[in-house]
């Protein structure tokens, strides 16, 4: 049966999986999670990239380093052969007034209109990179969605673990209106919405970091995918290490570790 037609598999409690993927800034002050935070927080200041070349340059540097830290400059990628200025036109596109409503989008604004805008922006970013790559390779869904996760925070990042988590939960990994609509319906279901929003509030109250709701949802599916991948590979030690991931700081949300999902 087509996964898009099946009912979602919801693994509870959602907070357990979100905490598994959450990288505490107190426990890991120089971790990869900080790379995303630095980039997202910089773009949240709305630098004047359309009129100030210096701001455009700085924003592109932030984006490039975040993408590198998050695996998008590996040896097989086109970005490895380019400097950070390849992101200039993409950064400008992100500040197009047409897409203003996608910035830090909340669950109550995930509707047909926002989905149409999201699909449009994805295609525009893909087209820009395609021109820069000179058709030597097609910009991947992972690249495009990681750009959006690190800047506007308007969609989950479709990397390997997230895709595994989506498929395990009976969601499609296609970037189209139908799959987004099903995903957003799941996110807005009362008990799910409450869990995602509560975790967003807890992180802000505890650490002063305003995670976009899509980042919270991303962590949920990423953790599911990581657990399933480790199970499939029979990497018992790594799986146990991931499931028992905790913090010794009593003020940390991960203190004593989250409950282990089965």
C-alpha cells in the first residue's frame, strides 16, 4: 500500500524522541547543534542582505558553515568545490517579500497557502543551485531543506534519519503539497500539537533559544530514524548509547535521560 494512503504511526510519548535528538547547549557548548543555532539566530535578526553587501556576505558565511557542519560539504557534493559566495542568490531569495509569512512559521499557520509558498520556494532554491552547479549534479532535497531549516525554520530537514523516521511513521519523503498536507495535519492533531509546542516552550524557558516548531518536529522524526537505522544495522552498543543519552546537569532537560523507546 502507498505510504501516503496509510494512517500515520505515532510513537509516544513524542517528548521522549525529541529529547533523544536534542543537543543541550550546556552539555555540548561546541556541538553541531550550535552550528544550526548560530545560523538560524543570525537570519532571525533579518540582516539587510538585499541592500548591504556586507550583510549578504556575512549571512552567506553563516549558511555555508552551518551546511558544512551538517554534512553538506562532503567529498561527493558539488558544494565542496565551491566557495561560500555560491549561496548569495539563495540568501537573497529567502528575503523575498513573497515568502515573508514562512519565517518561523507556527503550527496554526500551516495551511494550504503556506504549503503552496513552501513548494514554490523549494523549487526556486533548487533552480538557483542548479544554475550554480551548471547541471553537473541536481541539488538534493536534503540540501534544499537544510537551507530552509537553518534560515527560515519553515520545514524539517530531509536527511537520511528524518526520511527513515518519516517512512517508519507512514509518511512520504516527497517534497510536494500532498505529503506536506499529511505531515502538517499530523503536527496539528491536538495531542501532537500540544507535545510539540510544550517542548518548544521548555527549550526556550530553559535555554533562552527560540526553536522554530519545525525544528522540534525535525528532532522527533530524526530520533525515530536514528533508532530504526541502528536497530537495522544491529549496532546494539551505539543504540544503547543513543537511548541512554543524558546529562548530569540537574537544570538540563535531559537530566537522567529520557525514557527509552522500545
